[in-house]
């Protein structure tokens, strides 16, 4: 398994203890609207737990894989994940959220590189897709830096504000 860490942070599996911190992040409706196209109102802890925790007694969902981005001191500074993983088509959709005070510090590009390494080398994917709003220039810059190619634009597919 490739080393899932950088000098300043590492990726580790998302844990239930991380949800309380995420609930704080998702009180910011503008951030939430850029991250999740299905959510339009702030999410409190019970809503986060319902959305992110599998129901008791169910088989784990293999179509998604989420990681916490943590510092050396184990402080949560973001989340990164793969959604809609298809082992038949060997593809997935990538998502990334960096806590507001940690943005523009290189965490996003390094986390993206670690996640892409995991996707391609560990689970054998062949293609990764990224979706983001037209006004989310940071995501556009990030994916361009990581070598993603723009294949098209989905006009009016992400309604917000």
C-alpha cells in the first residue's frame, strides 16, 4: 500500500469521531453548496451522522471510500473521497473539502495526489472524474494542476444561490 502521508499531514479512513468537526464546517452554506450539490441547508450533527454513517447491520458500501485529512497532531483539516466507484468500469468521482482556515496551503493538491495514487495503484481504477460548480475556480485550478482534462461543461447542472 502506498504511503498515504505528506510531511505535514496524512490521509486516514474517515471515522465517526470526525463527523462533529464536519458538522461545524457544513454550517457554512456557501461552502456546503460548493461541496455537495444535493445539500442546500446547514447540516447539524444528527444530519451528518445520518448521511455519512452506514445503518447498523448493513454491508459496507463499496461504491465509496472517504478519508480524513489530518495533521501530524491528528487535527482534522479536510476530507477527500471517491464516490460512485465502479469496479466494472474502473472509474469513480473524486471529491475534496479543505477546512476554510487551511485553504491555500497546498493541502488540497497534496491530498488529491495521495487520493489519486490510492485510486490508481491500490484499487486499480482507470479513470477519475471531478465535478464542480462553474464559480468554484479553486477546484478548477486544483484539478488542472493535477493533470485533469476538461471534457465538457454541464450547464445549469449545479443549482445554487
